[in-house]
C-alpha cells in the first residue's frame, strides 16, 4: 500500500462528513464555489484511478458527490 494513498484517503474522509452539515443547512455555497470544486474533485477521481490510489478514490468520490449535491441544491434555490 502506498502511503500517499492513505494520506489522501484520510483527507477525503475528513472533508466528506464535514460537508453533510452544509448539505442539511438552509444556506448553500454559491454556484461559483460548488461547481468548480465538484468538477476538480471529479477530475481527481480520474487521476487517482490512473495512479492506482483506490482508497483516495473512494474517499474523494464521497466528497465529490457531496459537492455535486450542494451544486444541485443551490441551482434549485
């Protein structure tokens, strides 16, 4: 197991749960924040897959989904 994969995984598992509070909150981040973040994290998923960072991919996928949810919520407001 590559140590970088574990470090990225830990970071992803810290970010994803913290976004749950924002998903449940009434106020949402602006589209100018949520959309670029969701897109960049989605690109990171492709990069992690090509490097074989499967743990990082799993945790970052949760974070990316959370940002996509926030983007969709904001667009519906």
